[in-house]
């Protein structure tokens, strides 16, 4: 679908952006600073941005717990410097088995403004080996069905046991029953992400999830470099291809409606 979405739609906020606080080894996983992400968001006319580095349970590039306060101080200083944009401190928690099914326990979660959560490789107790075998086509169909069942249960348990603002790139890196995940998101008020970095939600997954009338969607850049902050074209194109009403995407506005409102 060839469409100039920038002339028809605009993004109002981007809540999924990473910085050098997603530390990585030997180099940071995120490539820009908090300031660079905020300044790029302002340049693109966003009203809000969240800094949402990877959860601390990731073995390779999670935010270090001892740096969360440092990040908060940096964000608070930028809020004073740039009062024209709302800046939030979030975290992209990792789904896992056990406890509250996230690598961000409730006490730690209270230090952030809100939570994002998604599935990633590199997290203990998260069916990593099964998903890797499945991705290489090395898993029998019966085992794949069981993997889909336990992955879906992990997603749903995390949704019901935590207050998650956004479920990031659902379906990426592991199979899930998208209809069941969507029902849980609808009941919990969790937005389902259409990522412009990952391929999920796919067009077909959007069609499945949109059958749950309570579900709302959000487009995110998942920016790991400042210039990608505010990226939304791929997400809106996928949503339109699926037949999703843009009014169900919480951070997208139709420019025609904006122009009419401003007259």
C-alpha cells in the first residue's frame, strides 16, 4: 500500500524508546542519551515521550538497578528545561515465568511512571531454548503446540498480575494465541503495540486482536537511536492494511480532524 501517511496522520506520543541506559556489552544497546531522545521528540512535534529501557533481568542489555535513580534525576532536569513536552520514566519489563511474571517486581515497578512489558531472548526462565529451537524449525508440531500454550499463559499471567500500560511487540520471538492475549489486554486496559521496529503485530495479528472491541492499540518506534524516535509510518500502514480504525490507535491523530478543530 503506497500512501503518504505523514500528510494524513500524526503521532502524538512515543512511549517506547531506548537510551544508553540499556547498557549492553561491550557497547550500550541503546545508542543515544535521554536528552537526545527528548530533543528529537520535540523536533518532531510530539507532545509526550517515555524513556523505556530494557528491564534489569535481561542478561545482556537491561538497565542496571543502581542507575534507575540517576536516570530519574536526568529526566526531572529535562522536564524543567523543556516544559513543552511531557517526559516519562518507564521500563520495558521482560516476561518470564515465576513471581509476578516480569523481571520488574512490584516494589521496583513503583519507581517508574508506568510499565511496558514484552518478550525477549536473553531472560532466564522464559522458554528461551524452546523458542530458539522452534525458530530454527527443529521442534516437532506437538511440542510447538505446547510451547504456544505455555507462552500464552506467561503473557496472560503477566497481564493480570501487573498494571502494564503497553504490551510490546506481542507475538515476536515466540508463538502465542493472539486472540487470548488480546482478550486479556482488553480486560486489563493494556494497549497492544504495533511496532515500527519489529514486524509484530503483523497485519494478520492486528486483524485477530481488533476483533476484541475493548482493545486499543499504540504505535511505537522502539527507537534504539535518537533519529528513530517518533517513527510511525510502518505501523500506520500495517494498521490500515488490516482494516483497523485509526481511532482505536491511542497516539495517532488524523490531520484533517486537527485542521478542522483549529479553524
